[in-house]
């Protein structure tokens, strides 16, 4: 049985007694830094010289130093720069980590695959909101929070978990609920989800569905509505009430056709291969080499995606209809 931790399970004074260095001021960084600050934590934002995020952080009343200076002053150093640059940033800040300090992540990739090998004597933890940063900030502002994960990789102080829970409280996650996991489980499930289902699986299904209709002579506009636009309506129903709410909301014909035909389009062996390459480190090795080479195939894949007919059709249709703008108009009101 999974234990869910809420506000009452966490003592915010653990982090309010600390100085916290938030390295990076992007999606997660800005949200953590501002929420910590509003929770009464002494925060220093760590940014490289000439950083494009500096003005923004300072305009919000935060102190900004270079990462090495911020880390040296802090008791807890939180790595919120992109995963691919974290090993280099770690090199620059490691001398600022003293026994008793905490090195914290929002994703376990670099620790789990050995790209960062933290010294003994420091706690190594993870506090990972299961949400994009702008929602971590916006929900906190409203007195709510986003669900999150905590994990402990190295517990030198004996108090690492309490510290992680305290931090989760200060950024608002324990308002929504926090569960404990391991670095290994967080990384492997996260990579699998984004590759097989969320990002890779869904876009491939949409594209191949679109191509199948268009190649058979149907209009690209009809194919776009069927294969991409309606996806959001279906996912909203699943999000609210699971598969049964979705099946109950569509027609009996859609339900019968979907239940009998869906299996045909999914390749379970492909999914298992993806999971294996995550577990044995093959995917991560490939991604590290790709970065070292200056991302040549990443660029090619992105270009092909951008040139796909569904993008041209979608851009045009989205500018002709008003559904997108309505959503946009609602969103900023919360900020
Ligand atoms: P971002 O890409 O938004 O981070 C950008 C920030 O990092 C900017 O402030 C940028 O400043 C700084 N930065 C970039 N390169 C460097 C560098 N070489 N040296 C110093 N600073 C640099 O990161 P995310 O918020 O997306 O991700 C941070 C962590 O959170 C990752 O571990 C990620 O896996 C995890 N995570 C992300 C989620 C998300 O929703 N995005 C969700 C859950 C976890 P500059 O102006 O200098 O470029
Ligand atoms: Mg220190
Ligand atoms: Mg993910």
C-alpha cells in the first residue's frame, strides 16, 4: 500500500532553517524558487554569467549568484538546470558541498545512470513535482499544490527523508499529496512513459492515423480533426473518470469499434524493447553520445516533425477556429 504524505506529515522548519540554492530559473527553477521564497525559505538562485534568466529572477526579488557561489553558501543545492548540463554544473559546484549538505534533484537521470557520482557525507534526495513548473507556481499561489514524488539516494545525515518532505511542503506539493519512490523507479517509469506512451507513442499514433487517411484520399482537414483535435476531448474524459467515463461518453458504435480494434494498433513487443533499452542503459548512452556529437539526429528528427503535413494543416486550422484562443484567454487569469 502506497503512503501518501500531506502537509501534516512534513515540518517546514527543516528547510526554513536552511539556505537553499536553486540552480536554474527555467520551468521548475522559477517555480521552486518563488514558492520557497513565499514559504519563508532563504533562497539563492544560481545562474551562469550572462544568463538570460537573471533579470527575471532579480525582478521577482530573488538573490542571484553564480552556481558555485550559491552552492557554497547553501545547505541544500537543488539541480534545476536541464538534465544534459547537470554533470558539468555539478563539476562546478561540488566543492561547495560540505558534509551535512543536501544535493537535490527533480529527476533521477544523472544519479541513476552514474553521470553524477556524489561525494560521501552529503544527502542526495529527489523532490519531483509531477507537473510542469508553471502549474507548480500557479497552484501554490492559489493555496493549492501539485502532486509530487520524493526519493532518497544517499542518507548521510539520517534525516534526508524529513528534509525532502519539508521541501515538498515548502513548494506546495504536500497540499496535493506526495508519494515516496526510488531514483531507479522514477527514472525508468518516467522515460518509459514519455517514450512509449505520452510523447512518442501518442504523436506516432496521431501521425500514422493521419497519414493512413490522407494516403487513402481523405482530406487532410478531416484527418486532422479525427486524429489530433478530438484526442484532447477523449483524454479529458479519461483524466476525469478513467477509461469507463470515456467509454460511457462515446457512442456504442465507437465503444464497440474501439474495444475490438484498439489492440490491433499497439505493438507490445515494441514497448517491451523500449523498456529494456531504458533498464540496460542503452537509451541513456545513446542520448549522452548524441549530445556530445552536437545533437545531429535530434535536429533531423525535429526538422522532419516540423515539415510533416499535419503541422501545416494544423497551423492553418488552429488559426481559423476559435477553440484554442478561448483556452488561452482563460489560462492567464490564474497567473
Ligand atoms: P529548463 O530547461 O527550464 O532550465 C532552464 C534553466 O537552466 C534556465 O534558467 C537556464 O538559464 C539554466 N541553464 C541552462 N543551461 C545552463 C548551463 N549550462 N549552466 C547553468 N544554467 C543553465 O529545465 P526544467 O525546469 O525543464 O528541468 C529542470 C529539472 O527538472 C530537470 O532535471 C528535469 O528533468 C526536471 N523536471 C522537469 C519538469 C518540467 O516540467 N519541465 C517536470 C519534473 C521534473 P540560462 O538563461 O543561463 O540558459
Ligand atoms: Mg554548502
Ligand atoms: Mg517525464
